[in-house]
């Protein structure tokens, strides 16, 4: 019985750890110039450019990452 509880606990912790690791936002977004939202689902600029090819949109750095770094740099400077 204790082994089962231990196993369930280990599985739960590893599942939560994996979820937290995958929560990192994607670096590249498509801005279609029409809607107010960005499609942020690309890890590389190459992936983003391939998806935007022929659509008239453009690739941009995810603002969540860009502004997050700016806040971190500003806090470090103070």
C-alpha cells in the first residue's frame, strides 16, 4: 500500500514538473496586421517565416518575452 502511494506521488510530481516546464511561451509570433491578436506558437524564426509565407503577415518576437526581459533588466539596473 505504501508503495502505491509513493508511486502515485512520484507520478503526480513529475507530471506537474513537466507541465511547468512546457509553460514557457513561444519566442516568435505572427502579426497578420488585421486582427489585434498575435499567433504565438513558433520556437524559431524559420518556423514563423514558413507559416507566414504568402499571407502578408510578419514575424515578431513574443511581447511576453520582450517586455519580460526589459522589466528584468530595469530591475537589475536599480
